């Protein structure tokens, strides 16, 4: 299967990379942002891991019920017809069409402190709502 790759217009600053998802009607507030630190940590992981070259970084969003959305990063090599691939630098980012919608407006960051470290997903567009009324 031929994989179509969209090489986005990526605005880079000292702080982040901005990916235009090319979703019709989306404005700049709905672009996906990846901080420089998060990008560097992903690149560092890929360089230090023995991951085959046909793998890419898959980003998935799923409903967490009352907890809101759950965002995940993982390595994958199964590209489907419903996937969108964005490449910049040395990293290929893949979203399924549904997840891409839920990543709109997200900033992916990496946090390190005395007790923990890891990726965070900040979505200012996501209003916390609960279907059970709480």
C-alpha cells in the first residue's frame, strides 16, 4: 500500500512545532503543537531504541468517560486507509481520522520534575463534561 505523506507547513519557534492538520474549516487555534522538549524526547527515544525503520509514532485519542479524553503515543507499523501521516524532522506522526479530530488544539509537552516525567496533552478546547451529570 502506498502511504501518502503530508509534509505540513511547520512553524518552528524556540518553544514548539505547529502542525496544520489541513482539516477544512480549522483555524490556527486548532493546529497541533508539539513543544521542542517533547519533540526532542521523542527523537531521543527513537534514536536510542532498536525500532525497525518501517515503524512510526501513532497518536490515539479515546474517550475516558467521566475523565475526559485519553491520549496515547505508541509505535506502530500498520498504516490504514483511514490514517493521516505528518512528517517533519526525522519523525513520522500518524493519526487515524477520528483521533486527528480530537488532537486539534492540543499541545503535546514533556514534563520532568523531582518525582516523575512524561508526556502531557494540554487541550484548551476540551471542556470537561460528564454524561452522568456530575
